[in-house]
């Protein structure tokens, strides 16, 4: 089996514009390559916008570290649809279209997922932010892009802060102290089955748990009730994904709230789940 790990110019080795967190790309490639080669397969990383690729030469394409798509959305989606005409694509382009705008969370809420209270704003003006403070009765807010990833274009605001220009549609939420007090739980599912779970915590003085901001990850053995909540969220997806990362945070009542269900290009933390590559191989083979 020859797998294409779909990447981007900002994560490919040797790129002059490589991101500081592109080591995560290397970790994924090392894990996948070892697992596939041990089973007679191979893995090749390719930038999604490479016009010279013949996608039909691959048995499957897995969306990996395509970490620049959100500012070239139409081109990215067109590329995925082209790939899908030539080979198997995971996750499927229809699922990507559903998951690419964070308003998918409203669909999941309608199916019973517990969310952080959210205001959906086409334009996060100072007036909208002021109203959000009053609506939530909060002292701190977080505003995130509706289409984006990795905390790109994200803002944490306190009452009285100047509101920065936010040119994109945003989702606005009260700041959850649990992100600092406990961290964010990530449940990695492959082929619908739990692979591994980790706790992501922010660097001291920050709240962002991504590695680019100094975040740390620790493998954990989750409580059965926490796994059940994550699995319930996954089951609400419109199509069963090959891979999924369900990110959750603990609410004041002790149960988990959904932050995001990442189905496009999530980092899957192979160091915390060394059997990841083998599980992906078996899921693809099956």
C-alpha cells in the first residue's frame, strides 16, 4: 500500500517558509513510515498544492499537515475533489466541507453534544464583543476564526481591552478556566475506535495549548465516562471518518464540553500513541 500524506509548503522538510511546529509533520511521517514499511507499504509526503502530482499513483491520500489551507479555501477544496476522482481520500471531501467551518458544532449540539456557550458573528466588532461580555457575564472572552486552525487569528480579551480588527467571521466564547487549571483532553480515534488519549496543557502565562506556543502533551488513561462522551460526539458525525481527534474541556459540573471535532488536518500525537501508524494501516486495509 502506498499512502500519500498530504502536507503543505509550510510543513514540508527543507521549505524556506517552514512553520516552527513543523516537527509535528516529521513525527507523523516517522510513525507512519515505520508502520507501513514494516507491512510492505510506503508513505510519501506531498504538498497539497503541487500541480505536478499524479494522485492515481497512490492507493490512498490522507490529509495530514495542510496547515495553510484556511486562507486558500476554494483552491484547497477543489484539490481534494480532484484527488477523490483519482484515488481514495481520507477524510472524504464531503466530510471536510462539513467540518471546515466551525458552525458544524451547531449540528453536533443539535444531536446532544455539550458545547461551550457561543455567539456566532459575521463581524466581531467592538459592539458585538461588548454585548458578548454582558450575555455571558464573563470577565474574559476568546474569539476564534470560524474557518481556521492552530489558534491562528485567535484573541483572548478582558473587559476593557481594545478590540483588534478581526476581518473573518468569528465564534465568541467565555474563557474557560479549565483550560489553564486542567487542560484540554484529546481523544484520537482511528476507524471509529479509540487509539489513545492525551492531556494538552499550556505554557505558564499562556492559555493556548498548541506546541507553537509552548504547549505540552501527556498521555493519559481516561475515565470510561469521558471516553463515552467523546465516542458519542464521534458517532454524531455525518460520515464515519478514518481518523478523528475529539478535543474536550471539563465544565463546571465535571462533565466534558466539546471544543472541536477535528476531521481535516489534526495532529494525531504519534509520540503519545506509538501504535497510531499500525492502526491507520489496518483501517485502510480493511
